[in-house]
């Protein structure tokens, strides 16, 4: 059937506003893949919209879900390199910003003696298989205990690799690493992996905050962290979000705006979140520390899992909302931060649980796919899912109804006008065109469309 549409130019003057969080479709978890063994992270290389890479903590496997199908052959197996006791294992992966050209990616894991390792690897001639002999170890950090390894790695908008390292474990920072700038434990590290140093396969960026500080580890970008369990960069603004796991009382989130000069002291173990810890006398000098922007107590959960500021195209009303969860309580929530105040706090747990069998499990991580949609990783369920709106494709603004605003956005996309990240290709044929416009108009009018 050939479809032709006459579009009055008056539509171009329609004032289009995206729905607010109060006017929205509910969310649900769309299956990506399942059957994983203790998955710990899921991500995609820059610009890769067809594949999702999943890490398994104890098997040492990096697995690929390609075009919705889990591949039988692992991308990589480093089982013989890792220790897995307690919080140890294969902990992080990050693809070089130029991965499509240079094939370089990076892993964070704990080796057999418990030390934290950051290493560089290469893909093979087969894009779905890594070169298992390509490892180049960048750094090794001794760990005094089996917990608080951190392990998240991610490239910042500056092109440098960031590495979140826990305080070395134990309870209450017994090794006194959190406030010690002479070692990398309890800190966020920042290195240049593209330029070798005089004695290392990486170099220290010249603007790292402690490069010229006597006795300080020059790799440190910020410190005073307990166990940063997942941090992320906002793919639109470059802001850095750091979730830090608490000790006895609270969990918390730090925010570092894009363009920061680094050097922040986030307070642990002087403070646990925004609370004085163990009657530390330095609590009387709060001006020395950067407090968290958000804290929650044990009523919500007991082990925070950091997430992402939403920048996908399927849930416009969620734009800019920072999503996070709690590993033990299996709860997911989000809020906005304008640099001074938190707003629009919303818990999404109940709606995300709908239709799940079994119900939502231990949330070990969030991730982003190649389009910026947010992934949820369930450790004990072996499941990776994508947060999506519970609505029809014609509801491109995910408001819960199809209306003139949706029609206008699809028309604009069909005309080649900028519609941001909105998913306007309603029928999934690769482009927004007259057929998509007709589908949305018909849905708004409450009638069906025969495309045969």
C-alpha cells in the first residue's frame, strides 16, 4: 500500500514540549539476554548499536550479545588470571574512544594474589573475538584485603582513562588509606593510555591535581573514597557521578561537574556520607571535604550501585535523570541535580518489577548500550535487561498517549529536522518517513493502519 500524506505547514508552528515525569508512561525491563553466571557489568563499544558486552565476575568471561542473540563463543576468557574470593574477580571493562579504529580495550581485575590489575588488550581479526595473547599490563595495585576493590574503569570526555579503587577493605578503613594521598587506594585515578611514560606504559596527564605535590601519587584525580561501586560520565555534559558504598549507616553519591580541576577530598573515613564517622576530630573542619549531593539510609538499602544520567532516545521525560540502585534491596530510583538541589526524586522499582519472573534480583551494575539506553544487570538472576517505556512505538515521547506532539516530532524527523535522541523510526525500517508519520497519526486518531 502506498501512503501519501498532506501536512499543513501550520504544524511547524506547534509548540512541542516533552512530557514531565508526572505525565508519562510507566517503565519496564525489556530482556536483553539471560543465563549468565554472576554477571557484573554490561556495556557497548562507542557507536556500536548491535552488540552488548557482558562481564562474568568468577568465570572470567567477556560475552557478547549480538543483535539480540548471545554468542556461544566468548569474546575473551581470563579465568586463569583472576582470583574470585569475596569481592574479587573480573570487575571492569572499557573500550577505547577510538575502538572502531584501533581495537583497544581495557580490563580491570584482581589477579591470583589479590592485587588489582589494569591492563590493555586488542581485538583479533574477528571483531567478536579478542586476541587472548595481547594483554599489556598497565598497573598493579596491591590489595591488603579481599573487599573494597572498586574496579570500575571508564574513559572521560577528556580522553583519559579513570580507574576507581576502593580503600583496601576491612571495616572502617583499618589500613588508613582513604586520606592517604601517597597510595592509590581509596581514590579515583586518571591516566593517559595513549602516551607511554618514561617508566610505564601510560603517562600522567600534566593537569592531574597532585603532579607537583611532594609524596602524593600523581595518578590520583580525587580521593577520600570508600568503595566506589560504579561511576559514570554523562555522555552529553561530561559530568562525573560517583556512587560510594557505605559502612554502617548510609550510602551516597558524589557529583563532579565537567571541567573540574580534580583534587577533591570526598571525606572517607572522616565522614560516612554526610555523617561524622567514628567521632573523627576532623569532622569539625567540614570545609576540607566535598560532601555528597545525595545520601540514603538503611530504609532504602545497604549497598549502592551507581548508574547513569539518562541520555537515550526512548524515554524523553527521563532525560538527564540520574538512575541508581541498591544491590541488596533490589530497588531502583532516580533524581535530577541542577548543581545545587535535588529534584524529581522518583522510585521506579515497582513498575520495573512488573512482568518479571523471577522478580528483580541483586543489582550488580547498570550500563549503557550503544544508543545510550540504560541496562540493568542482575547478579543472582544472570540477567541483563534494558529500561524502556511501557507504551507503543507511536508514542515517541513516552507520555502514555499518542497525540499531536508525537505527530509533529515524527514529521520533523521525516523532514530531516533535528529531533534530538528521540526514536522516530516507528516501524523500525531504518528511517523516519511518511509511513511512520501515518502510523503515528492513525494511533493518535485511534485507528489502525494497513501497510500491506
